[in-house]
């Protein structure tokens, strides 16, 4: 009876220690699992770790929809919260799960994330459209710069013409008194008759 009680007590203590160990080292599944930089043949999956769990790595399972084959990606000794997925097929549905890894083992799986890769032609069309838009913006900027240069040149030319006109007008205005004096002198000379000296005019009988 005494042996049975000692054994039961020992099992109870061990079970309590095991429960406390599991509760201390248990991890929460990653949250906010999202897909970024989605392309026809690649993508980037990101996630967050809740509660500051002591994470030393991650594990990702990647699966095509309606296909049993899985791709398993695992990395330790890292605190990164993202992973690149490669060799994807275009226009294909995928399901991704993320797990955190600690010294005691992995966390539960995250909520499944479903995404579909685009078609290569659609991706290229979107890229070319963005490039054309950037080229149009650059051309518009160049046209505006050229128009500003032309406007500045025209304004400078007009300013030069106005300045030249004002200078010529001042010169003409300054010369007007001299011209008036010359005209008055010429008119006075023409009004005084000149008679030959040394004799009287006689009429013939």
C-alpha cells in the first residue's frame, strides 16, 4: 500500500511538471499571414509572431490546391518574418501554412492562406503599362521644361527690343533742340537779302 502511494505521488509530480513544461514552452501559431510581391513564378509570404514568443526559426508548408504533394521549407537561427516562394506555376492556386519553431518544437499551424499566381502575359502587360506611364511622365516633364525655356528666351528678346527702343527714343529726343536751332538759323539767313557793293543801279533811257 505504501509503495502504491509513493508511485502514485511520483507520477502525479511528474505529470504536473510535464504540464507546466508544456505550458511554459508552448507557442502560438503565427498570425497575419499574407502574400506580397506576387508574380507568375514567385511570391513572398509574411507573418507576425504574437506575444513575443521565443522563436528561433520558422517552417512553411506549400501545397497546390487539390494536390497532395507538399513542399516543406524550414529555417532556424533566424528572426525573420518573411520567406520567398519560388518555382511556382502561373495561374495556379496554392495553400500556405506557417509554423514558428522554438527550442521545444514547432507551434501549431497558422490559418491556411490561399492565393493564385497571375498569368505571365498579364504581368508583362501590367509592367509595360507602368513603363509607358513613366515614359509619358518623363516626356511631359521635358515638354514643360522646353516650353519654359522658350518663354524665358522670348521675354528676354522683348526686354532687349524695349530697351533698344527707349534708347533710340532718348537719342531722337536729345537731337530735337539742335535740329530746331539749325532750322531757325537757316530761315534767318534766307530772309536777309544780299546786295552787291560799289555802285548804284541805273536805268537806261
